[in-house]
C-alpha cells in the first residue's frame, strides 16, 4: 500500500501464518495493514506511528493481551484495540472489555466476524481520538465463575458487564426465571470500583408488601407493631456498594416512589422517621416481567422505569443458547463433585446424555440444569451419567390425542386386532368387522360405547356389527 493510505491497522501475533492471512484479509483501499510478531517492537511502532487500530492475540508468550491493552491505553487513552484468541475465556472477555477493548473475538469465527468488526472499529476510531480517558479500577478482580457460556449471546453479555462495571449507571437485567440475573448483577459489582463495599440482593417478590419498605429503608422504634427497636435498612447497609433489586416488577407503588427519590436525590427516611439519610448506592434491578406493559397498566411508575432502564442487559433463555449446555453441565458437575471431598471421583456425561440435555427445552433455564444434575449425582450408581440417570421434566404435548390407558395384562394381539379393524374400515366403508375382532375392540376399550368411539362409529352401528 502507498503512504497516502488514510488509516493503519497494526496486527500482533506470534503465528506468521495468521499474520499473513490477516494482512490479505484486511487489506482494502484506504487501509494499510502492518504486522508484527514481537510485542516489544509492536509497542514501539504504536508509540511512533499511532495506528488507528490494533488487533492483538491475547496470548503473546510472556506478555498477555491484557498487559498490552493496559499499556497502550495508559499511553493513549483512546487506543482502539481488538483482542483475539482461540477460545476466549469468561475472565479474559470481561477483563478486556473492562479495560476498554473494542471487542474480543474467537479465532474460529474470524473469517466471518473480523472484517465487519474492523470496519466499525475504524469508524469509531475517528470519533474516539479526542475522548477523555476512562478511570479504571486499580485492582484486577476474579470474575464470578458461575457465568459460563461460549455462545455469541453470552459473549455479548460478558462484554456488557465489562463496559457497565466502569460506571455507576443503573442497569436493568431482564430474562426468564432461572437465567442467572443475580449472578450477572454480582459480576457487575465485583468488577466495579465499588467491589470493596457490600453487595446486597433483595427479592422484592419474596418479602411481604408491608415489610419490604422496612427491609429496604429501615424503621424507627415503635413505627409499627413489632418494631421494638430501630433497624437499619439495606440502603444503609450497603452505602458505597451495590443494591440488587430482583423481581422489581412486583414492588408496591408506595415503595417505588421512595426508590425513585433515592435515585434522584441520594437520600431517604426510615419508616416512621423524619431524619433524612444520605446514601451512595448503585442500584441494579432485574425482572422477568414486561415492565413497559406494567407501566401502561399502571402497575409500575413510568418515571422509575426510565431511571432504572439506563442500561439494559438481556439474558437469553437456555433453549436459545443450546451450545452452552455441555459447558454449563461440565461446570456444574465439577462444582458439585468437589463438594463431596478430595477422594470423590470425577463424574462424566455420556455422549447420549449430552444429547439428551441439549434436546430438552429447560423451562427453568440454568437453575433447572444445575438442580437436575444435582439430582442425577445423588441417584447415580457410577461415575458416568447416562440419559436414564438424568431426570428431565416431561410435559405431554397438547396436540397429542387423549386415549384410555391400556388395561394391564391384555395381549398385544388385541392392539393388532384393532389396528386391522381401523385399517380395513378406512379402506372399505362397507366392511363389516367379524364378531371376534369387534369383541377384541370391546376388551381393549373397556365398554361397547368406548369401543364405538375408538372406531369412530355410532354405538348402535357397533352393536349391529357385534350381532352379525
């Protein structure tokens, strides 16, 4: 490419074949691609030339992509960096996005994913050049290891966690029951500057309406029957930390108004008290309800909804990310077996068992998967779980015809006889079943009337055939 190119991409990787492929794949008019296999020389090139975009392998021998990313962004707060690796781990993705990476891509999909991401990154690079640096947490934190998933949907969730953890903005986490909304909230807190303070989770649907206000804001002595002493609420308990309000769609309107005041003014009063208490709490909320519908019906305050819905993270149901099921199952099995003690043998899933898990719809989502494997471990007789060892829920199909249960002890010849009747009648409307076969139908159905229904004829017509 000539020196008149408008934008430059620096690609860093230890694999010369990958560097050659990336150079050819990304070279387009107006873009120069520079490749480097030595991280130190790559940093030198960056400092001297300030390329518009850096694409770096996460594993660079003695230097990690995290270290490279941190170093570049310390020198240039708006450095645009995309990290790649074979199979990104949860920790790598969250840490990278937390430190400001533009994206983190698995190499297995680069042939399809890299070019469109690079095009968007180059566009964003121009807009990012003059932005202020983002203040990062000073301490690297361990991620919440219960967040598992390689699916594109969950990778997007990890990236969002990394981004929103840097701010104090309220976050609304949506998704079906059992998807792991509290786990996501916990991860946001752990990766945030508030991580040294308390993380408190409250299930708004599990606390009686008359007690929820006291639970959140505390109460003064004598403020209601049973209030024998002053009690601090959760907002006082986690001052400086994070409060997670689960199932917020079930919160009474009276309590909603006080939550709104905290968000607007950073202050509240205990139940039965006049003292105004200042608090610094980040609020994360979750619901499996459609809050927009609740707002329209008057069940949820519109002003509070917009205050809480600053950033939204949606957790997909497990049936929409089936590729994560084997990984989740392996994780849960390892965690469950570790609780058995040091001498416990590792438990594995047979290939058929993995298929069985993948074919089930998991209406209870990740929580149901974990509970199912826990039951399987409790009942299994070996260290290999088979499909029969896994107690999956079974819901009868609504479209399936309802039929009378078989009478115990009847011969399969009865079924064959009835099938012969049905087949012959469908082929010949004038067919008159002989007495033996008709009697077999009666034995099968239990009565003349039921037998007639089974054959799709009137009881009178069936009696006539019995008499023939």
